C-alpha cells in the first residue's frame, strides 16, 4: 500500500471514533534504507463551510 497507509490509517481511526476534535495524531512511516518520515497533526472535525 505504501503512500496510502497514512491516509488509510486516518480514515480508519476517524471511522472508529478514535479521533476527537482537537486531538493529536502522530503518523510514522519507514521505508527501505534510510527513508523515514513522521508527522504530528491536530485533528479538527469538518465544519459546514468546509464541505465542498
């Protein structure tokens, strides 16, 4: 799955109710060799004017 993993993980966590408004989500990925990545983000629930 590769690059889809962080998006899939966020979607599954949201659908399971594990992401709360204002909560912190940490995504970590490791690749082959010296490739790695990490991201921290603050989760905000969509507002009516964000639906597009």
